[in-house]
C-alpha cells in the first residue's frame, strides 16, 4: 500500500465490511466518510479500488442501480487484517523512536562523563 488515500479508503472499507460478507458501498459514501482525511473524486476512488484489488486486499464488482453505481466489496484475508497490521506498524515505529531517543540520551551522557574525565 503506497498512498495515503489508499490507506484512508481501506480503513473505511474495513470498518464497513466485517467478516467475509459482501457489502454494497457507493463511491459517494467512501468520498463522504473519508473527506475529513482526504478529498477524493469518484475517478480517484475507482483507481484506488482497482489498486486495492490488485494488491489482494479486496474483491469488488461494480453494480449499477437507479441512483448510480455501487461496489460489491468483499475483504480478502489481507484486507481483514489491515487495521491490526497498521496498529502493529505504528507501535513498532513508536518503539523505534523511543529506543533511538534513549540511545541518543545515553550517548550524550556518556560523552559528558568522558569529557569530564579527560579534561
């Protein structure tokens, strides 16, 4: 998953589609619910849905109706674990930053001690 917009759309789909069931989602619903994080056009949503399908996150079929078209979306195994994987990545990044800050502090203190000894 490369773009921020893909992550926004995928997190919305994970919230809407639970389990292995198929859900109808309109591109306008996706645009409205992701408008706080990103502004997406219907054409961009079409590209993102195709990209997510190629990356094995979702299966979708376009369904026409009187009010426009809808996506029949089913999450694949990789899509079902998307939120947990994202949470795990954030936790790992946070621990990496904390470890780096700790090592920088220890290095600074060690440098001060060596400077005091060899002055």
